[in-house]
């Protein structure tokens, strides 16, 4: 069994054990279980419980862990937990938070609590928090923390070591120090390993790495994630347009971005939000899904209208009604495969104007090849089933046409949507399904009508 599978199995067992203890009224056992868990594990358990059990467990959580847990749960669950907390408890939960984490949480807190939190901070910390809050949440500036350790290029490594010893501790995920000039302009980075293994009499300038480039404060969060992936970074400096150091981004925040991106892609294709609470009340869940169901209903009526155009043909040959879903279904699957690959490629930055035309030709060729193969197979089955060569020819031609159109649509739809500023993951699947259904029915029934009437 893999480590991931074992971890999932352990998590499921913990949730089952905790729910059993809740039902049996063994509150002391619940409290003991919670005290042995990491805040992230408690957050996972809270997200996995219905609202009534969730609130009961939340009331048993150690107050010193509440802030970390609130940061780990999704937005909807967090809002529900915050709603049940008083102002003093919320203020205590924010105590000692990193600036980037506090910035993430602050907008979800009541106005009175925000005022108290800001009032309790010293001028320097308040200025740092305002700096983080001044940037969009989904940008490098929104991800950064201001807990940087900087050194000058002209000092020796021995001086740096003595400075670190006097400081006493280092911020989490510190793998290097940031080298700046007296105007706080970024010059390079100094790895902790170089400090420990180099001659103490050497200067920072002699051993620092000037090849590691800082991250611009305004780039989107998903681009930050790509940079961390490509460069194998643990932390990275963040600078403004003038290369002045503003803060740093650490790997823990980037992991959150990657997870959010994955959740967004998956949930958007069903018209849902990645922060939705899976155990939300029935009414609120139904309201969220109703809009998407309504949109899909409109597209279904469009497909039904196309079928209605060929009512006379269907009345003459009943076999057409039996076979017509096949062409539409095969086109839908083929188009979804292409759509998924293209959306993923766009998210990873692999697809742009320079290679989109080549990809279009390639997917058209794939659609044509699969179209020919499966058209022959389905045609053979249809001929054996109904004993009519022409029906086999109709379904074969319709499948070939629809699989080629589906491949082309799978490439062009996300590219066009992105050009219009619309999330391809959100709207792409609905448009694609409509295209493949309409083309599939139109091709199959249209060819049959031409021949029969």
C-alpha cells in the first residue's frame, strides 16, 4: 500500500472513530483524540463532519490551535465556524499569525474584530500587514510574508553567523538569506548551506548566488506555483518594479495554491466552487446547483429541438431513434478528452498562440483516426443488428464527422473562452456537450433524411 493510500485510510479511520465516540457520548475520548492531532488533521476532520457534529467538535478544540485550523479549512466551513465565535476568541485566534496568514483570514472576520486586531499591533507590524493587504489575494503580493532575513554583500560570513546566533531563531522554511544593498534593492541570495561550509572570512558577495531571480509582486499566484515547480524552490524573494525587496513566498503557501488550482479545475467543470462545503445544508446546496442545472437544461432543449426537426424521418425508420445517441455520446467523450488536455495545458502554460494551430491539426488528425476506426466498428454492429447497410453508413458517417468536430471544438472552445476572459474550466464542458450533441444528431439524422426523403 502506498504512503498516500495509507494516510487516507488512517484519516478515514480517525473520522469513523471520532463519530462513533460522539454518538456514544464519550466526550473525553474525543478531546483526547483531538489533542493528539495536528491542526491540519483537525481541519480535515471538521470538513468531513455534518454541521451539528462539526460545531460540537469545534467547541472541544484547544483555543491555541483555533487560528491554525481556521486557516486550513475551506472558506465556507471557516465562515460557519467564525459565526459561532465571540470577538475575544477570534482576536486570540489571530495572535502570533504570520502576516500572509493573517491577511488571508482578516477579510473573513467581523469589522469589530478587525479593528481590535489592528489596534493591538505595533506600527511596524501594521505597516507590514497593510503592505500584504494592498495586493490581490491571488497574486505574489497576496501570498508573500514579510518575515525576511536580509544581509549586506560587504559583510563576512563570520558576521552573518554571529548575527544569526544573536537572533536566536529563523522563520519557517528559511533555506537562504536575502542579500540587499542599503536601499533594500535585491542583489541575490545566500544559502544557509554556503554559510556553514564556506570560509568564515569570505564576504557574502563572494559566495552569494546572483542567478536566482526574485519574483515580481504583481504576477498571478498560479505563475508563482509554476516558478516554484520549475526552479525547485523552497522560498523566493518578492520585489516591486524597482527591485526593492518586499517579502518572500514559501513553499507551504505555494502548495495551497496548487491544491486550490486543482480543486478549481475539477469543481468548475460541474459548475461548483472549490470552497463549497460538501456537508452544507440541503437548501443551500440545492440553490448552488440549480443555476448550472438550468443552463444544462437549455442546452438539452436545443439538442431536442434539433431532433424535432427530423420527426418525419424518425417516424419512418425507428432504428434511427435507437442509434442516434451513439454518435452524440462518442463525440462528447472524444471532445471531453481533448478539452481536458487543453485546459490542463493552458493551466501549465504549455499552450499559447505559437503552438495552438499545430495542436488543432494534431487533434483533428486524432479525431479522424479514431472516427474511422470506431465508425467501421459501429457500422458493422448496426448492419448486423438491423440488416440495413444504409443505416450502418449513416451512423458511420455521423460518427466520423462528430469525432472530428469534437476534437476541433475541444481545442478552440477553451482558447476562445480564455481570449474572452471566461474561465474555460467553468464554461467549456457545457458548450462542448452542446456542440457534440447538436452535430451528432444533425449529421446522423440529416444524412438519413437526405437519403430517405
